[in-house]
C-alpha cells in the first residue's frame, strides 16, 4: 500500500532569535508553520502576541497533529 507523505507544516527560522534558540522556538531556532510559510500579518515578521513572538503566521500548536 502506497502512502503519500505530504506535510502540511513547514520548518522555518525563528525570527525572534534568528536561529540561535529561544523560549519561543523551544531552543531549536526553528518553528513549524502551516505551508506555505507566511510572515505574521500583524507584525510583518517582527514578533507579536498573535504569532507567539516567532514572526510567522500559522504556528503549529503543541497539540496540533
């Protein structure tokens, strides 16, 4: 049985720490966002409460699959 492996999430650089690792990206330097990756419309990628201070829209939540 063939299974398609299409991820609906994309790994992108955390704009808050620019890849250094911080509390917002769980010290990895990267976050998962819904594909295609888009900057947060509220802050234009600078970081705000709407994007979890990562700069990206569609941030994957802890309990999202």
